[in-house]
C-alpha cells in the first residue's frame, strides 16, 4: 500500500481508505457484521490506515464496529467521522441558518457520542456532514471546533461536501479553517477539478475522495434488470430509466479496458488517484473481496497520458441524488 500526505495535517494516509457507510447497515442492505469485521481486518492487513465513518451510519453502528476493530489492532490508524446536521437535511441548502444545522451544543454532543461509539479519546478528523459557504465567517461553529481541538477530542477538522456541489465549499477552502475536504469525484463527476482542486492545492487542504464507483455505476454490474433489496438506497438512486442511462455510459468505457486496467473498478480508482492533489480514495467496502480488489490498485502505476486524457471525455454532469 502506497501512502500520501493528507494536506497540511502532517498525517500520512493510505491511497486507498475504508469507506464505512455500508457496514453500518440501514440504507445498504445485504451485509453482516461478521463479514464487515473480516473486511476491516483484511484492509488493515493490506496497509489501509484511514477509516471513514459517521454518526448517522446505522445510527452509530458503523462507528461501533470500527471501535471494536481498533481495539483488536496494534497499528496506529487514522479515523474520520462526521457530525450530522441537527435538522437532518442533506444537502445543506444555501440560506439555511447555522443554528438549524450546527449549533455549538450539537457539535459538542455529536462528537462526544462518536467518541463513545468508537471507544477512543480523540477523533483524528471530525467533519461536518453537509456544508454551505454561508457559514464560513460565522463564529459559533468555529468556536465549537476550536474548543474540541483544545480539549484534545479532535485533531483536525474537515467538511464532507454536499453531493455533486464542490462549488459550495470554495470560500471555506480559502479561509484556512478547514484541514480536509471529502468530495465526490469519479470518471463521471469530474467537477472538483474545475475550482475545488486548485484551491486545495494552493491552500494544502487534504482531499478525501468518496463515491469513486458512482454508487456502483462504475463497477459495470448495473443493468436494466438489476434489483436491490428493500430499503437499499440504490433503489432510489437508480430509479426509473437511470439504469439504462448508466449502461449506455459504461459501455462507452469498456473499449478502454486492456493492458493498463483490466476491470472497470480498477480503472475508476486509478482515475481518482491520477491527480496528486488527492490524498486518499475511500470506496465503500463491506466484504473481504471488495478489500482485496480495491487495495490492489495501490501499486504506483499511473495511467498513460493518452488514457488519462480519454477519460476526461467521459464526464457526465448529472445528479441522481
């Protein structure tokens, strides 16, 4: 496993991190805690050292699973979690009062609950789960984050940027108040390259890439006949004629597979790692098989300039959320 710097934090993180939304259950169906635990340990055995979770993932279940895993390992891990908006609204809408989403007491209480769930004294990266730049200069949230840092309960502060809205965090990126961004970036959604990545590079903000497979679209396994278990959020994400749209876009990618990248998931991850502003990519991993395939991509091989350039032509501006 190759390592990269996480912005200006001084932390070194694995190129492939562990996205732990799925192991929380709830909106992702079909997993089990035993396999989730085996997947977490398999990831650590392969050098994965960044584990990203959130208080709302399975109402704390994901954090608790990671907490058990941490107690069984001797290695130093980097753990990231997220504070949900108090109003329960994803994404944050411009004009939303800060007190509805991240009042001081809510920030503190949510962090205390995550610390309890994880069984740790300090969270390495505590993130807001939504954001709007309207809040950048408001002191209340920053006072709470500063207090948590001073108390030794968090090390760094990050923002999980609204789905497909990298432009919603440009001001905070320039402010010096944020250490990391977590953002959707993949072959289809290349919008972070337009404005966000240049700001991250200039201000040394660490970049954690999420949804590298576009919720499964870029695995190449989605067809018009694909079904998901009841309660699985992908029933909504791929509703209506969207599965057919996915097939059409994915089929245009298949001719690019070959010596450089044999599978679509491999190609998708290599695309994300191509830009050195990216610190780590956190695909969702619920099974050991997922871990083995994803971790193997961290081998130092870059895509050729011609293939990297061709992938730029597959940008697909859409928002299925």
